[in-house]
């Protein structure tokens, strides 16, 4: 009987092979999308697998990298170092002929793409069911003493040492074993991952599609949480769909595709 890692490897192999053929078909489209999974997710599993397949069927070139916060990598790089992985994916798309580049992300992936838009130049970003609201008091309360311990370790010159710290994913806690430096980069409210602080710093020329489901807790935060803080751009769009947090990428697929189609012939 196959274990979970073997099954994931098999699915990933099939998924990568499909990338080759579908992206070759999409080459003449010249619009590329880097699509990031959420916290603890993987590229070749739902809901990213489903959205990526829909995008490819509609002629978009798509790359779905496994990120540093995946199920198996478990935060093996800092938040800032993770941006370099997106750079590599962009270069891969450009090397395949993409002329316009979009970066999309689900949940924590949406958080990451927002910060990326403050640092890099792309045609647009798509934030799907954004997550990791670390500036929220309830989020911080669930971390317990993890932040204080990580800060103390860094102050004592032990930032490269590993320890067990608390992670929060949609209200559920788990334990991760990472260095204090890495932990602070992802979880400190003074760090780079705070969405309301990053929104005004997005480069004005970058268009933003912000997608949220009505059953997602972040829906209650409204437009003013992130979207209204963005620089004005005529292509910015705030999209609400009838979905929960996990299924938003699938439910919103057609409208995401419609928004991307706007840029095809520009």
C-alpha cells in the first residue's frame, strides 16, 4: 500500500507532465500566472490543482511552485527569502514566452503575493481568500509565548537555533519546529507579513483582484481591511463569491479568468 508521500509524488509527476503540454498550448497566449498554494498546502492538490487546470484550459500559462510554507517544507525559509522563489517562477514563465505576468495566491499565498507586489514589478496580483492575519489580537493570543521566546532567542544571538513554536491556520493551532529568525519573519506583527500595512505600498501600476467568500471569516473585515488601502488603479476589483475559505479558488475560477482576459490584448 502506498504511503502519503509516494501518492503525493505520483500526483505531482502527473501534474508536472500536464504543465508541459498545457503550457505549450498556451504559449501563444503570452499571459502567465504564478499560482501559490495556501499554508500547509501543495501545488498538486485541491483547490490549487483545480484552479490551475481551469486557467490552463482557458489558455493561460501556469506555474504552481511548492512554497516554503508547504505541507512538507514547513517554513524552511524566511518570509523575505520566499520572495526569491516567486522570482524564479516568474523567470521560468518569461523564458517560456510569457509577456504579461500575474501572481496569484490562496490564503497565506494571498498574503505573500500582496507583499511581493510591494517589491517586484508584475502586471497584476490576485488575492484569493487572504489569510494569516497576524496583526489580529485573537491570532496573537493563540500563539501563546512563541513570539516572546523567538524574540528572546534572536536577542541572545540564537536566531539560527531551532525550537518548537505555535502556528495558527484558520483558527487551528499546530506546532512547527523552525529557527527563531524564520518564525519571527512569518509571525511577528512588526514583520513583513502584515497585509493592512503592505496594501498602501503596492506599486500603483500593479492591478489587484481581491477575492473573498461570504462564508470566510475574513469577509467580515470588509473592503476597508486591505482593498480600500490599495493605490488607485482602474483595473482593481473587489470580488465576493458564495463560498467558504477553502473552496473560494474553485468557486471564483470563472470570474478570475474573466478578469485575466481583460489583459490579453493590451
